[in-house]
C-alpha cells in the first residue's frame, strides 16, 4: 500500500511535467491576449522530432533542441496568420494544430513502435537518500525540475517584474498598451515563441523520457489538457503547477488502483482526470472577481496598430 | 527658420504637419507654435483633426509630411516613449489605465523605479498638487475623477514640459473641474505648456491663454479666449453661433408612462455596476434627465429598461409601461408597447456595423409597415431610410452606406432619427449627443423637445450637465447605483446638481 502511494506521489511529477510545461507556455501566450490552440499539434510534432533525432544520433540534447526548433517553426506559421494577417485565432490555432499532428505522423512513420532507453534520473547524493521525501522529490528527471522551476519563474516574472506587468496589460487592453508606446505585436510574438518552446520541451519529454518510444498518437490529448489547465489555474502559474501535479496523480491513479487489487471499472479511472477537470473548472469559476482580475480581457481578439 | 539672438525659441513648433488616411486628409499643413507655460486651446468640430494632431505630437502615429521642432531642434517623435523622453505627457480622453492592477503598478509601466520608491513619489506629487490618490489601490475601484488624477500624476512624474489634455473635463463633476483647473494653473506658473482640447467654450475662456481653431484638418483661425466671447469662438469653430433649444414649459399629463419602482439589481460582473432601489416616473409630455458621472449605474439601468437584462418574473412589476408590468419581457415586447431605445453604443447595440443604413432601419422599424407577411417591402423601406437621413441631416452616401462607414456623430443622428420616426410613446435615450459637434447637438436637442411636445415621455441619460439643464423638465442624479429624488430643472442650480453628483443627495432629501 505504502509503495503504491509513493509510486503515485513520485510518479505524478513525471506525468505532470509535459502538461505543466505546455500549460505554462500557453498561460503566457493567453496573458498577452492570444489564444493558441495548436498546443497539441506542437507537442506531437516536437515529440516525433525528438524521438527520431535521439534514436538516430543517440544525442538527447540534440533531440530536444531540434524538437523545440520544430515547435517554434510551427508557431511562426501561427504568428504570421494571426499577427501579420489578423486571421481568426481559434481557426488558425486549430489549423496549425492539425498541421502539427500530420507532420508528427510523417516524421514518425519509420519509427513506429520502436523504443529506446530513457536517460537516468538525477539522484543528488544525501537528498535522494532521505526517507520518503528523497524517494518522492529527489529522484526525478532534470526536465521535471526544470518544469517546476519555469512555473515558479513565470509567476515571479508576471507578478514582480515590470516586463511581466507589460505582458499582462497587453492582454488586458492592447489599444491602451499601444497608446502608451508598447510594441503589442512584438510582445505577442515573443509570448507565442515562448509558448512554443515550452510545448516543444513538453512533447520531447513525453517521447524520450516519460515513455521513451514512438507510436502515432503518443501525445494523446496532453496538449488539450494543458489548455484546460490554464483556465483551471485561472492563468496563475503556481495554481497551474498544482493543477498539473493533481492531474498527473490522477492519470497514475489508474495503474495504482489496479495494483492494489480493488475492482474499479477501468473506464471510471481513465475518465477521472477529465471529470475532475470539469468539477474543478465549475468550482473555480464561482469566484468571479478572481477570474475577472486574472483572465486576459482581450483573449482571442486581434489588434492592428494604426500607423 | 532662425531665431533672433538672445531670444529663446518656442517650446514646440509644428511646421506643415500633414496626415492622410487613404484619400482623407485628417491634418492639412498645420502650423502651430507654443511657448513655455502657455495654455493653448485646440478648438474644432468632431472630425476636425484635433485628436489626430495630438496623437502625432505624442508619437502614436507619424505625420506624412512636415516637421516637429522642439526647443528649436527638429525631432522625430517615433513613439510615445520618445515623446516622454522629450518631456511630452498626455492625458487621454478615455484614460489609459489598466483596471486589473494597482495605481502604482500602472505608473511603473512607463516610469522607471521600484514600486516602493514610486509609491513615495506618487504621495509626494499628490500632496504638492492636491491630487489625492492611494498608490496601492486597484484601479478598478477608482472613480473617474480619481482615475484622471492618476493620469495627471503619471505625467507629472516624468517632469513634463508639455502636457496634452484631450477633453479632460468631459467626465468630471463641476467640483472636480475647478480642482483640475487649480492644478493646471499651478503647472502653468511653473513653466509647463499645455495643449487643451475641449468643446466647452466657457472653460476655455476661463483657463486658456490662446486658442487655435481647426476646421477640416486646417488651422482656420486663432483667438484670444480671454477677450473673445463664447459666441465668437463658436462662430470660428462652426461658422455660426450655437442655437439653443426652444423650450416651452412642459405640460405633462398625470398618468405616468414609465414607472420604475424600487428596482435593485446585483450585477454578476464584480466590476460591473449594480443598482440599489431605483424609483422614478416619466409622464407623457416631459423630458426627465438622469445626470451623473458615467459608471454609476446608468448603463445597467438602460439595459434593464430596454430588456437587454431581464428581471425574474416575480420582479416584473418593478418596471411598468403604462399599466403593464414589463420587467421580465423581451425588448421586442416592450417595443410593441410603444417604447423605443437609443443606447449609448451606436455600433453593435444600436446598429449592425456591417449592414447598410436601409437594412439597419429594418431592425426596429419593421413594425412600422416595412414588412408584410414576412417579406420586406422595399419601397417603404427605402422611403423610411431616406426620410430618416434627410430629416436628421445624416451626412452619408445614401441609404446603401454601410453603418460602420459613418462617423460617430452621423450614425448617432441616424439612430435617433430612426427611433423618433417610429413615433414612440416613450423614448429612452442614452448620451444623445456624445461625440456630436455643437451644431448637430443643438439640432438633436431641438428634435427631442419637439418630440416631447407631441406628448412623448422621454427619459434622457446624459453625462453632459449643460445638456441636462438645457432640455430636461425634471432631473434625477445617479450615484453609486442609487437614484436621487427628482428636482425641477428650473428651480435648481448647477452647483446643487454637482453636489448631488458627488452623492450628497440623501442629506438634500432629508432636509426637504
């Protein structure tokens, strides 16, 4: 029983990592008023590229690098549509997302059902030998630590720095931001690229570290969960990190419950994360002021500066 | 141009500034010169190019031709941050504060420094100029007057040499206007020059040292506002004196047309406006004006009256049209009873931006015989649209013009004309002359008075105190979601109403 709990608590960090990375990226994008719904496609494309490159070269750093490059390249297509041509954000995001899924199938075609060794987790001396805490917290992959560090840094950036405030206000009212002299389009572009970088890291992590193998459809809705997590966390990074962890634990709960021998129908366990999302979203939206103060007002609206 | 030896050059000179949007010339070879400490009024009708010129000086947009000379040196103001570095500050008409962050956070966006340091400087400037604000207050909780103080403090913190003010008093109660003028005079004595856009000629005569008149993008004259009369300034601006509405004593009948009793509403949007037991009566043949600074519940009231927000059916009798309870009915049902509405947002609420004027007529006038058996009667539709356009002097390219192609003022005239032509028994109109220039505004007011004299009950919600006084028979004031008891327009002074606009009507009521 104890082993099962530790397995879930420790494993949740690993399953939460791709969700957290993608969600933090998307949160920053949405904070500037842009809704990028291509997260799933960016993650899938990055996952395929990361696996293919790492499998061929044995160099996981190169794999991650090219995966991020692939994800950013996709986001630039989105940026051109939305920022340069003022295309509808929802439609553009969906279209680029579908493109990403298609590219991931194309790249992954020759690697279908191949697997490889995952790199070893970090286990810092002393810390990792602590009872319980060591097992749960200090035997994780480097990317997992990075993900939670990014969540914390993003919180600090948005709440404590001038540039963070500028990022936020661009999403509240781009016209006023423009009148005050901020380059709205450039700020939105940076945010989109940051979001794509995070999605790319998340996708690469999923195919090379979390489940080091490739099969089509490997991302399996993680991108959409990330988009939901942003709302779940009311656009606040620390809440998003909590939500991602909770979600990761629920995803593992499936396996854990089977291991304990309880007979719960698997459909119920598999649907639990999604049911929880709906319940929590409903609960969170009860605090209207909180949402009003954190939700980007101009989300989904394009802005064209007058010249 | 060389300056004479020993004489310092003017602070700001504009030479030949020209700005085009496509074929439309917004500014046509504008010259202007401003000395230190000088307050110069920029006068002109809507669309005369005032705002365009100010945006050019502040670097929001670039001129197509001409140059800006600052302290004798030619400069390229390529962005607002360049303007701020030069020492140019701007107080925007519709404010440029973000609601979800605090006062000091807003100021930190454009003024360098840590938050605690900035808070201290804010308090210091606030004391120096009598502009009291709490640096840590979230902006969404501030009144318009307080927001404007924040805007001005933000400009002052950059130690400006030139301040641009775009209709700064249009949203202020009279008491705050005097306070603002005190601050501006103090700044002027310290050498800060100002460009002051306003429609209010009396204010300009009170405050400004010089006045420049723009018409159709060109400078057409200058005046000394201290010596010129308001009528002379108006003639420079629109080519004629401003007519005032002929306004005979109202003869209201006793049967109320519109009755609102104890109407309360909790707005689900936490930053929205709620209402607290509002009661009033409008009778046929009178104009009831609701004064007050916007944001005190007027837009919520207007939406409740129009049916855009519907009450629960047990509350339906809180709003009555003649003897019918309508609080829970749809807008169409209320219109069937002879109520028409002119909302303050012309695009999106009063008209469909992408549709032609002829089709926009159909939206509300389909009841007036323009539709038979579900089919549009094209002839009648065209006639209705044409009489609306000619009757209200709507400047457009005919009834096929797209609504969004009209200027705000012309669209407002069109919407008002459409609703007046329906011969309503009750007309509810919000901000009837917002954004309309003085000449057209006078015409609109006259139309409202004429409609009243035909026996229509009119409820007018307006921020313009002068307008309220000019044509209302009775006046209510809205403050923080509450409505004052009504006062007779002829027996009350602007100062009384100004006090009521600051919420001092409970005392007035008890004293009475």
